[in-house]
């Protein structure tokens, strides 16, 4: 069966402003008195209409075997759910290339979720695919600071990118694609790499159109060295935003358990900052398990120590302290079994895991053991959390 990715407009969000119809170079967008719609037979997936749309209604896609007709779309009051399909059967010229590179990277990063991921029901609606590898946004570097101590073995950097007058709406937990300058040994442009934003949705500097990244320099790594060496004023090509499920619940009552190593802390810095700015007296708990070799190698160690305990419950875990046994995040989680079990019994608890792929198994085992110890069944807890968008993994 051949499938296509169909471009659709969300009738519940669209404000019928006509911008997309004016923008589309091939007249694929049309409307009646009820809805703006996209003609599947005409759309060429150029994405020109995506960034000018003021609401994000235009940025909706369904993989289908037979496209929804114009008549069906005119009569909709809401978009249909995505059917269960095998996306590997997407027809090459029918939208398969749209964000496929990013989608494939994210699919691998989310494998540890063990099922179909859903965004938390209360999460704000993300915008995705506004900019592509072919048509990236241009950002300017406004800061690049080393986060790890001078004597540390790893070089992790806090890089701030400013989009100036270009709209780049982003939510905490989403990623952006950085396209490194230059070409590979075969003369082809370098592949895009994904980086989580580590700032809150209203900017690293509030109400400025900027984002922060937390990037670790990898030995011989193309993109990480490119980013870590960027200087103030340099221009960078950015695609995205990407990611529609690893998003924080927009609910001050929600408890969020965040488990990370190294640069996996990036989205959780965004989550914490969002809570602090938008919901300073939130009743829900924010609990962070954060692993690094030593304090010198833990990004944001200094600033983290200043976050008050009533905002963030911090468990900083070190694996290579002199004269101390090795400890990983999952070991520390076991020490807080009662706390975690009580949170798992609460239907308003969310778990987010981010960082080293290698920690997935250990973290899942710890959760299963904690459940067993407290008369819970992790299989059932996990299934219920997945179903309600409360269990999220992004590892790389
Ligand atoms: C959803 C998502 C979010 C992410 N978020 C972040 C983030 O917030 N921060 C972050 O730092 N990273 C993040 N990453 C990882 C990031 O996308 C890159 O994969 C990472 O920075 C390495 O890219 P690179 O181009 O530097 O390395 P690459 O050039 O792609 O190399 C990959 C690895 O191979 C090794 N290697 C390359 N060439 C050789 C060789 N000849 N011999 C031996 N080894 C070699 C490199 O050392 C490196 O470890 C994320 C990934 C995903 C999927
Ligand atoms: N010089 C460079 O340019 C460069 C660049 C990149 C990396 N490095 C090397 O990478 C090292 C680590 O860098 P990093 O601090 O950013 O760390 P990381 O590799 O991201 O690891 C973070 C933490 O996770 C722990 N960990 C490893 N496996 C785990 C598992 N299965 N479950 C749970 N936790 C696990 C690590 O412990 P353990 O590691 O103790 O097992 C460490 O405490 C550096 O010390 C350095 O040697 C160097
Ligand atoms: S630009 Fe967006 S909001 Fe305006 S009509 Fe098109 S889809 Fe609707
Ligand atoms: S993606 Fe391009 S061709 Fe398709 S509706 Fe938008 S502007 Fe028109």
C-alpha cells in the first residue's frame, strides 16, 4: 500500500485570515464559508505557507492511503485522528521528505518509551517544521559560555541564539536542527543534528526572540565542535522546531519527575524555568535526578544550587567522586523509593527521561523494582502513563 503525507488545516484553530491562500505559489489552499483547506492534488510541500500562518493551524499532517477530499475537509469541525500506519511505506514524492530526517532521529531517541508517545493532554500546542534544511531560519549567536569547570574532562557549552525579526516559536522540550557549515569528505553538505532547547518558551532572556542550547563537544564530532566553537555575531542555519510529544504539562498541579545525565538536563532547565516564571506557587512537585561524573562535569552546577528547594527537589548524583562508591541516577531513585512510589500512585505524575541511551534500562529497572516493593505493577503503571501522555524518554 502506498501512503502519502497529507497537508491539512486545523479548523478549530484557524482564524480564516487568508494568509496561506495568498502565500501558496500553486493555489493549493482554498476556502468556503466554513473552512480553509489544502487540495492534496495540488500541494507540492514547499512549506512556504507554514511560517506566515499566525496560529499554526496550517501545520497539520496525516499519513493516509487515500487523501481526504476537499468536500470532507470543508465539512470538518475538527481534524481526524492519525490512523495506525507504517510510515516506511510513504511514497517518496508525496511529503515523505518533510522533516523525515528529524522524525527519524526523534523516533530513535523516543524508542525507550516502549509504545506510542502522546503529548500531555494539558501541554501547549507545539509548532513544528516551520523551517527546513532547504529553507532554514538564520539565527545570530549572542553568547557562548563554557558550563563545565576549566579542569573538567568534558566541554559543555551554553549557546544562545537570537532570531531577530524571524518568528521561531518553541516550547520547552522541543528540539531544533542545527545545520553545520561546510561539507563532508564527499563534498555533500553536513547532515543536520538535533539539540534540545534549554530555555523557556518566552526566551532565554524573557521576551526576547532567543533560545539557549546546552551542547557537549564530542571528540571529532562535526556539529558539536561547530557549535561549541561559534563566536558572538556568527550566523547559524536552524531548522525546526521539532518534537510534538516530549512537552511539559501546562498544569501547576502536575508532578514532574525528571531523570537525566549530562546534556539531557537541557529540556529540564527549560521546564524548571517555565514553572518558576509562569507558576511560581505551583502545588505540583518538580523532582530532578541528575547524573554526572563529578560536580565539575555537571552543567549548570552553580546556578542549580541557587534554585530554591520549594521550586525544585534536586538529587545531583556523581559517579566518580574520590573515595565514594560509583552512583548512578537509578541508584539514587531507589533510595527515594517511597517518595517515587507515592508519586506513581498519583494520576497527575509525569516522568521524563533524557540523556545517555545507556541509562534507559537501569532507570526502567529501578522504576519496576520500586513498584514491586510498594505493591504496584510497573507494566500497568507504565501502560497507563503512556496512554495519558505521562511517560517520556528522549535518549541519544
Ligand atoms: C532529540 C535529540 C536531542 C538532542 N539534544 C542534544 C543536546 O541538547 N545537547 C547535545 O549536546 N546533544 C544533543 N543531541 C545529540 C546531537 O544531536 C548530536 O548527535 C551530538 O552533538 C553529536 O553530533 P556531532 O555532529 O558532534 O557528532 P558526529 O560527527 O555525528 O559523530 C557522532 C559520534 O561519532 C564519533 N566519531 C565521529 N567520527 C569518528 C571517527 N572518525 N572515529 C571515531 N569516532 C568518531 C564522535 O566522537 C561522536 O561521538 C540530541 C540528539 C537528539 C536525537
Ligand atoms: N575532551 C573531550 O572533548 C570530551 C568530549 C566528550 C566526552 N569526553 C569524555 O566523556 C566523559 C563523560 O562526559 P559527561 O560528563 O558529559 O558524561 P556522560 O558520558 O554524558 O555521562 C554522564 C553520567 O552518566 C553516567 N552513566 C554512564 N552510563 C550510565 C548508565 N548506564 N546509567 C546511568 N548513568 C550512566 C556517567 O557515569 P560514568 O561515566 O562514570 O560511568 C556519568 O556520571 C568525560 O569525562 C570525558 O572523558 C571528553
Ligand atoms: S494562515 Fe493559518 S490561520 Fe490564516 S487562514 Fe491559513 S491556516 Fe487559517
Ligand atoms: S506547502 Fe506549499 S504547496 Fe502546499 S499548501 Fe503550503 S504553500 Fe501551498
